[in-house]
């Protein structure tokens, strides 16, 4: 016989062996928080496999994580809603008074109701995981509690999805391609694949918290110039000088924070795709580490995922607004034309304009929120990318990690220093605004 029981917020799997007497073998407890971690981890794997662009991945994370939080918050009386402080969400359904619910089950159902309807493609992996999770819940709950919890989660998920249908995403799919410009100093597709610019109208997406995509518009980038005394040329030359003298530590830093979800590798006449975690996925992984390290309960865990996802989602909108406004040329293009025709950056340049740095913007925004939730000097071992690239690094704070992610883009040869500095500054402002409006 096998059954799953829930006791004190944890799930215990018991195997009863009949050998003349009843023996019980108890497997390790799985907490409510751990179930939420497993749900998010599966989503990250699906996003990697399905190869979503970083902005689109941030959209999947934010809606699914909000759905999970809005359901699990009912497990702790008095926990406030997050969506009621955001833009465009309907009222979240409440559980019936006097009725029993399993809010971890409701949160799981809400999470996957959203995931299934924001256009993920790996439905077989998702279906298998969900069936297993729901079976375990069903074995431990009365039928009425199970059905009631599933219904609540599904309803909450649909309220979240109603907002997703009006956020501008569907309209953005029908836009023409952004093929760049031949105007001096303006972005054009970069080697080796010369792809068109991705998500060029992401600034038309409805922010979660920001008043507009341009609310924290960074200063104008240095004017393009090939004059060796100009600020622009000096910035370009700095990228080149760093690149041709990279230390092993700088190379490791660049590789660690690459987080380019799909790099086309070229070997002779052969090409193959190398899938990796997105920048957002990396920081959702850091969020998981912080929660586990502090033994955060299910509500704090769901809150951390949701707020980090909000910070990154709005930061992407802010950053992409600037990218396609200033439309700045990438270092590889300028260096190949003006300094060294055969130079190749250490990292493959992603297909969109240079200013400002997306990594710098979204990582600092996430770091500000995580610092508010877990403290200024939160030391941690970042193992979030270990299974994907076999690397891990230690940081003494979230801001230190964000700073390293930021400068890694200069080491990689894909950003000018002023772009990472201004990106980090804009990301900080986005994060502080979210903290002020939601967390306080």
C-alpha cells in the first residue's frame, strides 16, 4: 500500500510493508515551500528547452509566480495581495469561509493554469509533472478538499490570465522585423548570424508597476564618432583593449553570466544550437537559493519569486524601450570596421541594440528587491547555473552578484562600459520603485 499524508504543512510518503507485522518506511518530508520551488524549477527547464527570448521568459515568470502567490497567501491569514497594487489585474477570488482547502495545491494549480496558457510548448513534460503532483495531492486529501482547492487555483489562474491577454503581447507578435539601420552609429545585425533585432516593440507591453516604459529613461548615450579623441571612440577602444588582454578570471566571469538562451555555435561548415538559462532564470534561481538558505516558508517563498519576477519584467520593458530608442551600434561592428577587421568578441553578441545593457538593468532591479527581502550582506553560493554550464560562484551580497553580471558584458566584448553603468542605474531605480510601492 502507498499513501501520501499531509501533516503540519509537509508531505510524508509512507510505505507499509506486510511481513508478519506492519513496518513503515518514511521518505524525507517535502515542505509546501519545496513544492513551489520544484514548480519554478520545472518552469525554468521548460523555458530553456523551448528557447524563449529573455523578455518573453520574464513575462512567463511574472504571471505564473503571481498566480502562485495569490493562491498561497490564503495559507497565512492577513497576507496582502500583490496584484491589487499592480496595474490591470482583476479582483482575486477568495476561498469560501468555513471550508477546508489545501492552498499549496491551489497555488500549484494556479501556477500551471497560467504556464499552460502563456504559450509554452513542452506540454508533454509539463503534463507528466502535473499528473504526478496532482496524484500525490489527491492521495492525501479528501475528495471535496482536493476539488475545492483545484477549483480555487484554476479560477485564480484565469484572473491572472485575463490581464495577460490585454498586456500587448499578442499584438507584438504581428509586428514587422527590425532589420537595423545603415545610418552611422546605429545598430545593425551582428556576426556570426546577422539575426534581426528581437522584441523591438517590447516597450509597448503594459508594465506591472511602472507608470510607463520611459519612466526611468537613462541619459543619452555618447554621440557616435570615429574621432580618436571622442568619448564614443574611447569607450570602443576600451572594450577592444580589455578583450585582447582578458585574464582567465575575466573569461570565467563572462562565461558565467552569459545567460544567452540560444547561441548558434559554428564549427567549419557545421552549426549547432547551445541552449542556456536566461538572465531571468538565473535570478529566479538565486531567489530559490535565498529562500532555501533562510528556510523561508511557503508564503515568503512565493512572495520572493513574485516580486523578483515583477522587478525583472518591468526592468526589461524599461531597458528595451531605450534599446530601440537610441538604437546604438554594437562594439563588434565598430571594431571590425574601424580598429580590427578580424576581431571577435569573447561572447557571441545577442541580436538587439547595445544601449543600455539588459543584464545590468534586470540584475540590479532583482538585486534591489532581494536585498529588501533578505538583507544587505546576504552571502550565498550561486549554484543556479551549475547543472547547465557546470559553474558556480560565491557572492557576499545580491548587489555584488549584479555588479559582476554587469561588468561581465564588457569582458565579453558586447557592451561599452557606460552602457552597463547606466543600465545598472536604471535597474536600481526600477527596483527601488517596486520596493517603495509594493514592499515598503
